[in-house]
C-alpha cells in the first residue's frame, strides 16, 4: 500500500476497497444484463436500450427528494449506503432465481432493472456527503483519484470476469457474482468509523424549501452550473453510444461474449491510467483546465468505435474505448474535485442529488435515444452521429467558465457562490 494512500486513513481505505468490490460486481452486470436480453430473451434493440434506461430512471424522480433527506441528517449516510447495497443485491440476485424457476421474461428483467435503479439512486445521494466525512478537504483530489482508480480497476477486471462467466455458466447465473459483491460491500461499510464530523443537521423546514436552496446555489454559481450541465451533456451522449456498443459487437461484428468482456477491459485500463495520474495533473494544471481540455482532446477517439467494421479490426474499437474512458475518468475526477470544493458542507447532499437527477435523466434518455437511432439509422450510423456530437461537446465545454476555475477562487466559493 502506497504512503499516499495510507495518509488518507483506514476508514477511507476500507470505503475504497468496498466500493471497488461493488463496482466490480456492477461491471460484471454491465456485460451480463444486456446479454441476457440479447441471447436468452431475444430482445429487440429498443428493449436492450430500455434495459439500460430503467436502471437510471428512478434517480430522475427520486434524486432531489433523497438529497434533501440526506442533508437533514448526514450522520445516516453510511446506513443509506448499506441499505442500498442490500437492495441491489436482492434485485439483481432475483434474476438468476427467476431464470431457474422458468419465470424470466423481458418484462421481469425490466422490472428488476428498475428496482436496482431505485437502490442505486439511494446510494448516489449519500455517496458524496459520506466521502467528505472520510477525508479532510485538502485531500479531495487525492481521494477522488483513488476512488476513480478503484472504479477503473473494476472496469478492467469486471468485464473480463463477466464475459468469461457468461460463456461458462450463462448470463443469468453470472449475476450471482454481482449480488455477492454488493453483499461484501455492505458488510465492509458497517465496519467504518468516519474521521470528519458531518455538519450539524440544519433547521428543519419544508422539503420544497430545502430543495430550492440547493437549486438556488446552482443558479448563483456559474462554475457549479457548468459542472452540472457539462456532466449531464456528456452522460447523454455517452449513454446513447454505450447502449449500442455491446449490441454492435455482438450482432454487427459477431464477437463472442468472452471476447466482448476482454475488449471492454480496455475502457477500464484507460480509466485506471487516468486515475493514477489525475492527482499530479490537477495539482500542476488546476482542475478546471484538466476537466475541459481532457474532453476536448479525447473525444475524437469516439469515432474509432464505429470505424471498426469487422472482427479483424477490433484493435480500433479497443483503442477508441481506451481513449474515451481515459478522458471520462480524468475529466470526472477533476469535475468531482471542483464540485466538492465549491459546495458548502450542509448542501452536499442536495447539490450532489441535483447533479444526480440531471445525469440520471439524461442517461435513460440517452439510452432510449441511442436505441431509437439504432433502429432507424442502423447501429453503426447512429454511433457515428453520436461520436460527432461528443466531439462538438468537447469543443463547447473547453470554452466554459470551468476552464478558468482556480484554487484561490475555490476557497471563497462556499461563502459567496456568485
């Protein structure tokens, strides 16, 4: 274990390991769930995209409410995270059980995906406030980089495990591994004792008033507004493209499931490399410049995915997946670091949830958009259009106020967000 990681403390390290295990299980499910629909249930392109959308839809409706409830008592963040992991374990663990009983249909799979989304929304509402309780503000960039490294490690290991397990035991049974990962994460979280005291609970007011306070901060802070809008736009485009990736490999290129798993690990490797160097880059060039220029320079690689037109040219897809994931991970660490600094402690849950709602709303919309475009334009043509749109986003975001966000401004932001 590196000395830098040790300085973040044992509670953070436990959280990092728990979340890495959970993320690994999630990445196993990323491979298994669409393959259940594609191979076992013979689902349409639209149904496969809808499966992705339903996992994010609950956050669009529940995010603001959950964020306000979390801010009312941030001492309960750990309990919310534990409950969410148990819930995800139960909902995804029900898939292989339904398959065993002969009850698994497209409708059942979609309902269980929606239930998983409800618990994921709970988890996301408490994640950022809880992370802030584990480390001091001076180590936000290092902590975010470490968390991203853990998630990226999961993106390396998870798809490979998922692809192999699908080939060996079937897609539905593979979700048993995902359920076990959520169980381990929940148990590990129960052992953590926070290092930083959560802010005292605010004066209890109407929920609509408390939600409005978070929305007001977003309106008054140009940087927070751009951070939130930029993340939502990127999510819209990437979820639309992501809804088509596995479908393109499996149906258009006839790539077997185990090979798909290994190809997707390229995304994890790109994210892991970005996470490992994110701290140094942010310290040297500032988070705003890292966030904006990363999207600008890595977005053109998204064209390499549809440029792959046969199984013999899978190297193009792999390079594209690596580079796009590198940009997402590096930009994500920088954006999260800025958001943690610019948001007052007592508003963490609400600001996090506003971002979550927008992201959650754009992800299912993006997934349905991708599926619809795939139906009408063809999978490859749809991926080309989405790649060009992502490049345009990178250019536009590089001109935003986020680019000039500087450390000396951050210290004043929580007191005067205008």
